[in-house]
């Protein structure tokens, strides 16, 4: 059984969030929480929030042991980018891009016979 949680329109660049999400992909839930707690990146707070939401979803299901779950998929996708212009000298303008992202975490039971998916999204 899979447990999924998403954080839509997170105000962080997908490139910056992927550095942190790559650290927890394929790890057990306890190890992932421990890694996020000591990682000094702004994205680690957001990913920790998504991971805890997925754990809470799994905890509502009574026949699942939360300690036996692992992060099978962890994705960061691009969300809409806010764009506007900034005035520069000599009548020119420069675009300003404020990027945002969608963060998705999927948990499932770890099994010895099943290989954990490692998806590299770009």
C-alpha cells in the first residue's frame, strides 16, 4: 500500500529542492527524518513537512507499522514561475523569475525482494 503527500506551489526553486530530496530517496522513514533534521537547507523544512504528512496518512491506516515504511518515490517538479520586468539603465529591462515547485513524497512498506525506485527528475 502506498501513502502519498504533496506540497503544491512551494516557494523554492526546484533545483535547490532536488539537492535535499535526493538525500532521502530510498531511505527508511526514521532515517529520512533524521537526515532532514540535520540538513541546513531551506528546502529541508518543506520536505520534512511533506514527509510528516505522508506518515500521518499512513498512521491513520491501522494495519500499517510506520517504522516499516520507506521513501519509495520523492519528486520535485516545476510549478508556475512568476515573471515580471525590472527597469535598468538606458531604457532596458531585465526579467525577474520567481520559481516555485511541487514536492511529492510516496511511502510504502519496504520488502527485501522489491527494488526501491530511484527517479531522477530534471
